[in-house]
C-alpha cells in the first residue's frame, strides 16, 4: 500500500480553526484578583508560589507557627485555592 492510498483511505485531515487568538510571548496572562481571606490565610496564600513549595518553606516565609500554617493550608485546600502534592509540598491552583 502506498502513502497516497493510505492518505486517501484516512480521508482529508480537517483544518484547524485559524481564528483562535494566540498569546504573544510579550503578553502577560490576566491575573486573578486575590480572594478575600482572613489575614493569616492571606499571608499563607501569598507565601505560596505557583511552583510547588515545601511546607517548611511556607512556615519560614510566613513567620507563623507550623500549626497555624497547617490549619491555614487545609482551609485553602478546602476553598480550592491550593493543592497539596506528595511530600508535604503545596502550590497554588
């Protein structure tokens, strides 16, 4: 079977919609406004990067007790603002 026969059997490949706008590398994505949170939760939320971050680094960055940070992270997870990853690492959604 030749390449031409195979392509004929598969049919025409549909063209992708060319009207979709692509982001330029110089355009910044729209930033979402910060959610309304209690002061300690806001401090914890702002300390977390979009990249995964270990629990200890969050405690160190916030200056809060590990119990306060642990409870705050649980609240942020329940509000679906933060995701817990394996190894007690966290990141923003």
